[in-house]
């Protein structure tokens, strides 16, 4: 069976990677929000994205993400990137890197969905993350105020926003070598880094409490780089 992979050579810092799976939770999110993709990630270069899922905020090597259908992934790029210098684009990556290790919040993601449907705009004061909040707040941190309330941004809000354009032809057929690389866990240094970071934060929480955890989570560094 033919498999597919993103062509990292065509990706740009700050690109939003939208994905979907044939899984109940993915189908539920898409149906509830009336959108095609249930998950969003932000590209930070070196074939690396940072995203928030059930394991918290962490890095993922897109060379290790294989798709069964080329329609299961979409890349969006903000129109302002055309006039931005590299140092300006780099600012978009500062925030998600600083959030690596932050816990995921199902309840906050649900509140965002409720807000999208009801327009009630429930107040959210939270240090936790979910996928589209992380992306929206990354743009906000870099000075791109795209969403009225980044903390309540949903994957659908990003997909429908008129300032994001679809990047064509970024999906390619995965070669045998690329499939072998994706399956080789021994070389998956980003995955190892993610597990180590999460263990450190969980251990700190159990020993020192949430204050230490928050200071660790908000420490800006070079998280998310391929090694």
C-alpha cells in the first residue's frame, strides 16, 4: 500500500500542519466543529513540529509521521509571511518551545468547542494547553493578533481563517528508505527527548509542587530542535 509523507523542503517556519485520523476522537472533533481536520501543529524547522496532545506539549519529527491518505494532512501559511524576515518568523517558534512539557487540558479544549458553538465565550484562565490554543498563542506572542481570543481558538478557527492560505503539493509518496527511517525508534531522538522532559516535569511536580513546574514549563530554550 502506498504511504505518504510531508516534503519538509517545502515547509516554512510558522506553517500550521493540520492532520486527521480515522479514530473516534478525531471524527468527533471534526463533526462537532464542522471542519476537515481535528489536530493542528506548528512547524519550527529541522523537519520538526511542536504540538499539544494527550502527552502534553512536545516535539515531533515530521519525517516519522506517515499518512495512509494524502488528504489526511494539510499545510496552511499565514499571508504575512511573505513580507516577514527570518528573525521575525523565528519569534513564532519561541512560544511553543517555551511550552514544551506543559500538560494537556481536555476540559479547556472542550470549553473552546462550547464557545465555538454557543458563542458564549466562557472565561478560561489556565496554564495548560491544547493543540489549537498553542498555535494561536504562538502567533499572538510573535505579534500577530489573528484570533480574538487565542485561548479559545479551535482547529476549525484556524482552518477557516481568511489570512491562512493552503500550500499545495507538500505531500509526497514515501520511499522505502523514508518508511524504514520512520519505523526506526532507535533513531527517534525527539521522542526520547519528549519522554525525558515529561518525566522531569512530572517528577518535579510530585516533589516540589506546581510552582516549580510552572517555572520549568515557562523557561524559554531551544526545545524542539532535531538532534
